[in-house]
């Protein structure tokens, strides 16, 4: 029995921007922008700009937010990464 044959490879159903990924993770965890601001030290206006992609997230902000949201920073920086496109 080959277990790998029993499963289908996951497919990307929609591409997300880093801002959309941030907003989705924040909302899934029941946090408001103000609450995430308080936890992260990033102002609410900056979080809003990140979520709307008006401002780039950058490595340091991604590390800070990922720790609070309990995800790997790559989930925020590269939410639409597809290994099949580079392998």
C-alpha cells in the first residue's frame, strides 16, 4: 500500500498578497488591528497599510507578526509561494 497515492497534492485555490495573509491570520485568531498593534508594537495605522499592501511588510515586521500569530514568517512574506514554479 502506497499512502502517497491515496492523497492528492494540494492546489492553490487563490493567490494571497502578504497583506491579505496578515489580515486573514489576524481575523482567524480573533484579533482587531488595535489588539495586534498593542501586542506587536506596530501602530494600527501601519498595520492597516500593511493589510492593504500600501506598505511592504519587510523581514523584521514579518518576524514580529509571525511570532504573535504563531506562524512561520514565510507564511506572511510569501503566501502565494509555489515550489512547482521554481523546482
